[in-house]
C-alpha cells in the first residue's frame, strides 16, 4: 500500500544520503521468480521504479519454496524460500542459479563487498557469488 511504499522510499533515501555502500530491500513476494507462483506483476509495477530510482543492489524474497538468483538490470534478485517443503520450478532462461532443494541464502557483508551463498540442508554450499562496489 501507499504507506509501505512511502516508508520504503524514506528508508532508502536515508540510506543513500548517509552513503551506505549497499542498498538491499526484502519482502515476502519476489519480483521475479522461476517458482510455481512466477513473477509478481504488482511488485514489478510498484517496486521496480523504486529499485531503479534509489540504486537498490539486491532484492531478497521468499514465497516460492526454492533457492534462486536472477540478475536484472544490475540488481541481484534472491529467493530464499526453501526452509520448508521444497517445490518445483518452471523452466526459465533467466536464473543464474536455481535449485528445488531445502536450504537457505546467506549474505556476508564486509565493507564494500558481499558474498551470497546458497546453503543446502546438510550445510553444503550449493552456489556462491561475490559482489563488490
């Protein structure tokens, strides 16, 4: 709703003004997903302009029960919804990584770098990618 969008814009504006190195937002529903629910049209309409305007680096979400990384227009879109029953994914050409397994995403921020790891249920790293500013 409008109140939440205004809150998000205010938080991002403050973060950008204080020169924080990373702009990361998270919510339940993903903007882009190869999961059974697919992309969220409403999130595309409401959030993509904010993501672009405030230089968001990463969008974290759950909802679909799998692990996924997509990169769109320089923004990492991460789905970590595989803590319970995993579900299948749809064939899709965009994901850099996608897995229908139990696990989670782990982010390790160190100054101007961040490492994203997808970790399986036995603690094994399934995929890892680093980003730097």
